[in-house]
């Protein structure tokens, strides 16, 4: 039986083999290549949700397949596909070129099959996206499960989708924008990695089914979804309630979330994590639900601000050690606050002491690209991180790690920095989707960034960022946190970012 819907995750740049972009630094602190092969978790929730209503969904992670085979013949791959509709994610803006180029190829090979785009970037630029001859529909918003069911029913019945919420579509070549009325506060969604395994077996396409693929099977990172939206409003993030036009978070039942964490742990030896800070919604209920299920392996999540002893004790009462990620951004409390993180170094260090003392692990993330930041302040942040890594790993070996990265390649559309760049210390080089697509096709990462700050040019952000990352690698190697092929991998990403020598 042919699937009703095929969801395809594009690489950042579809013709990377011939273009040869030097964008590796953009993925240096995530388990991904510069093709960005993680597909949005929404693919998994859509697969499960549509399945409830009898719609069969296939996922093809084209980016993951192309990391193994850069010369993959995309036209040949899609030519044999015959779904009712194709879906492409344009969630992260880094896929601006890959998503639209894939849509063009699909439409050329299958002019009769509708092409649907979705994701946060597609939502923001929906009026521009729908002008593409190769795009038939854009589903807007962070939650499109129910609207997609309604759209698939309309396609099956061959009727106009006039009542489908959140949909931008075409009638006689003219854009029609249906109201954005589906923005649920209680999320009736599930993520089931067993379904992904069955899917991979059914289609005999393991790599094309994986959430990621660059380092698999040596390493993978299994993500779960905690909420949609965010109560924070960090300077460059497009995922906040404010950026999404949400009045409240879209939240999940803590019992369902806890069950998913434990079920996913049973399937994989790799880390299980959810992005976001659980203190944004019923943290005590989630902790109680996990404690009752007695997970046997660590899991990880983020802390957006210091947690304090009482909350950390509750977290570590669950059982296994917990891995906590936090992003101070800078050692400079003034710069940190400007970026949207309002806490002191004293509070930060107290939390580190507590979580390591309770048997956990902690990961710190620093950033290059904050307004007001200079080369001197970047390396002061490195000095600060070095002091913390040496101090805490002397007492708790291998338990505190640190990263630094330039903010690349883009300031998110919808973020305060994107909407009001000058007022927030930024200058933008792109405002439209077409302009961002053009930036992504520049081989040199220095020419890809869509911003510079009031104190650093694009070239300085990349060059200083690469220098800072290299020094952080030295520190992590000395502290015994990184070695072997993983150290070589990260060194290679930093080396690629260096400006080529003049001929």
C-alpha cells in the first residue's frame, strides 16, 4: 500500500556536493553535519496523529541519506514515490535553500501531487512561500496535527480546503490565508520510537528513517517534546510564546511525558533528552510520574535559570543521575542579561556545585554573537569557563563540560533581534526568505550569517568564534572531557572555518 503522505527532511543545501559549502562550524556543538540532518520532532507527532485517522505516513530523512552518499540522485529517489501528498519541513531557516529546491524537484517529477510545507520558518514566511510555483499549501503554526488531518481529508475528497485552520493555499493562482485558529494549549500528541523502528523495517530504509544520521550508529541523540512555545523571550530565539503569537504554552500531560522518557530509554543506549525547562509546566507532577516509573538510565533537560537546592533535590530523587544543560551565554552578567538570561555567576556556580554533588552531570554553553561582546570579552568568558572546568573536574572528574560557539548562521525570524535589530544591537543582512536562501548558498560561512552586532562584523563573529572554540577544545582535552575521534571531529570543523590562504 502506498503511503498517503511522505514527509521529507531536506538538507540545508541540496547540491552540497557541487557547491561544497564550508558550513561545518554551524553544527559544531550539535550531533549533526552541516547538512543538518535532525528532522523536527513534529514529523514523529504527525506520523502518530495521522495514523489514528487511518492515514499512513512515511518519513524520508534525505539529509541523513546524503551525509552517507553526497552524490545521491534526488530525482531518481523521488521519481518512484507515489503518495497522495508530499510534506517538506521548513522549520529551521537553515533549510531555506534545501526545502524550496526539493519542492521544485518534487513538482517537476510529480506535477499532479500536492506539495505541503510546514514549520516555524515556513509559517513566518508563508506569504512568500505560497508564491513558489512548486508549493501548493503551507500549514502555519507550531501545532499542525489536526489541520493536516483536515487537509488530507480535503485532498482525498478532492474539495477545496476552505475550512482547514492555519492553512495558506492557492485558489486560481491567488493566495488564500485561512485563519490561524488551531493553537492548542493541551497537546494531544505522542512520540513513539518503536513506530520509527517498524517504519524503518517496513521501508527497508534505516538511515532514511532516523531522527539523525551523521554519527549513527556510533552516536545518536533521542529527543522528546516537552512543550510548544516558551515563557522566556531570549534575544535571538524564534520559539517563544511572543514570537509564535501564543498566549500560553502548549503543554503535555506529565504522565504521558514520563512514560515516553522511560519507554525511549528501553529502546536505546544513547541519551534521551527533551529541550526546554520543566519548571515551565507542572515540574512536580513530572518528577512524581518519573519517580513512580523508576527509570534506570540518565536523561537530560535544560535549565533556563538557576534551580536551587530544593528543586535539584526533587530531580535527583527520581533515581539515576540527571544531565542538565544550561546556557549562561557569557561570563559577563550584563551581557547575559541583555541576551535575556537574568542570573548571577554566583547562582550559576552554586547550582553546578549542587548538581555535581548529587551525582549529576552539567553542560555549559557560551556564545559568540551577543551585542556588546568583543574579542576581549569572548576570551574572558573562555577564562571563566576554564576556571570552572578545572575546579569542578578536579573534584568530580568528567562531570562538568563546556562549549562555546558563534551564533550561526541566523538570528531567528520572529525573535526580538529580528523584529527590532537596531534597538537590540544588531544589523541584519536579510529580511526575506529569498534573501536567506541566497545567503545559504555562499560557500564561506562568513558570508552566510544574516546579522552582525554593534561590536562585531560577520567575519569577526566567525573568526573569533573559531578561535574560541579551538581554545575550548584544548581546555576540554586537558580536563579529560574529549579525546580520540570525537576530538578530531571537532578540530576538523573548526579547521574548516579558517579563512583560506591567499593563492
